[in-house]
């Protein structure tokens, strides 16, 4: 199989073979285990108290927050803040 002219450069550590070549996105966790434990909320009565881990750690709730699914959520961090022109970051002056 030739993909973008790289037929001989495909390493088995980057691609898995099961009758076809499939890219491996990652073999590690998307974040440290401590962070994954913090931002998982299954509190069954909504986000009114600090029992909601999103609210406790001052994160806005996300779609993976089971009770509220971000609709009608009582987490104050979910409020949409409007950024004014003065608050916007000037990306032209940023250095990498």
C-alpha cells in the first residue's frame, strides 16, 4: 500500500496492521490520571453544590457531565463571558 508516497517509510510502531494499515493515534492516556479523576462528574442531582467536581474545581461543565449536560446547569462557571476588544490577546506580538 502506498499512502502519500511513503510506502517504505511506514514503521510498525506508528501503524498497526490488521489486513490494512490503521494509524495509531496514541498509546498513552489523554491526560494524567490525577486530572482525569478530577474532571469526571457523575453527581446525580446537578451542579448546585461542591459535590459536582466541575463546580468544586471551578471548571465549566462539559457535555460529559452526566446530570446537566450543560443545559440548565447551576454551575456559575458555565456563564458565557463576552470578551471586549481591549481584553483580546494581540496574537501578532506573541513569540513562540
